[in-house]
C-alpha cells in the first residue's frame, strides 16, 4: 500500500507546484528512495526515472538519487546519459559508500556502452572505497565478468628491489683457470645496487568460439639499475646504463578446450637490448596442456623452444628446448605446486651447449594474519657444459634458490596490493668465475581481481 501511494504521488508530482513538491519530498524523503529502488527491482525503469527526477528537481546533487537515476537510464538503454549521471554522482559523493556506489554505476554504464576497459577502470576506482567483504566480493565478481567479455586485456607490473648483484657478477674476487690464479676486474665481480622494472602485456582476443580463443598481443619489459655508493667506489668505470635491460615482443596465443583438458599454443617474436645496445633477436614457441584432476588438483605439461640470434659476432646463435611439468595440490587451505624441468641447448659454438635439470616446490599458506598472505618456494638446478674454454673438464653449475612473498591485501590502491619479496640464490661452479650469490628484497604490485 505504501508503494502504491509513492507511485500515485510520483504521477501527480509533475502537476503540483514546486512548493508542494518540496513539502511532499520533505515528508517522504526515505520513502521516495525506497520506491525508486523497488521500481528498479520490479524492472520498471520508467517509473524509477520519474521518481528520481522528481527528487532531483528539488535536491539536484543528492548522490543516492543520482545513482538510482543512472541505473534507471542504463536499464532504458540511455547509456551515455547514465554515464553522465554517474559521473555527476561521483563528483558530489562525500564518503566511501557514496564513492563506491557512484563508481559502480559508472562501470555498469561503460560496460553497457561496450567499453569494457573503461568499465574495469571504474571498478578499480570503486576498489579504493570498498570497505566491507560484500563490496570486495562484488568487485571481484564484476571485474571478472568484464574481463571475460573484454577482447582487450592489459596487464601492468611494477617492481623495485635492492639487489646484492645487479650485474650478475661473480661472488669471487680471484678465480683459478687451468691451475693459475687470476684477479677479477671490479666490473666482473658482484656489484650491489637498486633495480626497478616495469612491464606491460597487452593482448587482443580477435577470435572466440565456445571451445577456443585466439589472441594477438605485445609485451614490453624494461629494467633500470642504480649502483650503490660502495659499488661505484669499487668500480668507478661502471655506469648505471651498463646494466640497463629491455625487451619487446609480438605475441600470439591460442587456447583450445577439450572435454577434460585445455591446450595452449603460444609464440613470441622480439628483441632484447642490454646496456642500450642490441643484444639479440629471439623466437619462442610454446605449448601447455592443462589436465584437471580430482579434488581441484591440476597437472600441467609444458614444452618450449627458444631461439636467439646474438648481435655480437663472438656469440653464436643459441636454441634451447625445454620440457616440464607443474602439479598443483590444494590441501587444508594451502596450495602446493610441484615443478620439474629439463632443457637442452644447441649451438654452433660447442661451449654454449648445456643440459640442465631442475625441480622446485612452492606453497601458498594463505592468510598468516589479517591482511597478509604468505607463499614460500625452494628450487634447485643442475647445469652441465661438456666443453668450456676455461676447463678441460667442462663446466658444472649447481644453483639453489629460495624465496618468500607476502601480499599485503589490506593495503590496496585501484585494486592493486603491494607484494614484498625476499629472494636468495647461490650458484656453485667448478669454474669460480661463474660462482655467484644474489640476495634481493623486492616491492611490487599485484592485482586483487
């Protein structure tokens, strides 16, 4: 009966003088909002729009009614007007709840217009004002919905890391070659410093069926290094640009679904730069077969072939073939991932040919305390060169690496949370030139959606 009264009032609002409008709205402010919401729930956007406009005629900057008006306009197919109204609500919003609601309807309007990328941007703006678990769950659901329907996918990564070995130098200051000792130059020894990196992965889904997807894309990566004062003192001839690294590639990916598996085929064609000079051109072909198992377990089999054409005449072309597996095991709130890989290189320069086997285990422990999710990893690799210019016995490298990652999920901005990474690797080689240790503490961002 109350809703009927509100509807009747709305019909006569246009016939009443403004003074009566003000009195009516003052007396039934909460009821008018409730009636507008119920009209939207009843799929009557015309009535909802009439109610909202009646209220806004008297209080034009009322955020809750602007949000409801935007929803009504969207339901009527007036997407441009819906977006304009949502932006007006965003402008006048004064608290997190209002900002969240305004950004949400702006995302919905953009999505309905077909602009899924802009819709995802507005959802990230809403994430800055999400306070409850229900709001955060809604954001994740809506973001995934848009992401699945958006042919464009953009992924950005940023990182900053103090590093004990920015130049990948030896951990020794003297080496022994053919029984004779040699002193390493300062630039060949490990130099400490700070590294920052940024990457972009852009792809476009140009073909899709019920059982397949095909993408074209572009990837770019850039890393800058800044030597510490102690490293600059030890190696005064070295400059930061000596350790600059960049990579760019065109990409192709095809996903094919089968009744009990998914097959991914990929290709990359690109170029690497080091110290501002061209390092190499590369081609990479890969395949991954994902096999779901019982109890949410997953087995992935993978293979890849990489070919590099080096710009330096002293470096021969190199082709590396890799095969591997990943086995994911959810267990009691934790997720274990077991990995194993084998690779073989081929080159006209026999000293560049090697065989390598590696294995690792990673575990995601989930939330160790409120707002902090921890994962740990440990891996080992053994690489064998049959021929080396520095030893008649060839070269043998053994590497152990450990890392931990803490995601601070309560500290978010635009849906991104900081990740603190601690990594340490130790490589022991029979040729001390290649023995090295590296420790880094990194700060990066990861998407919560």
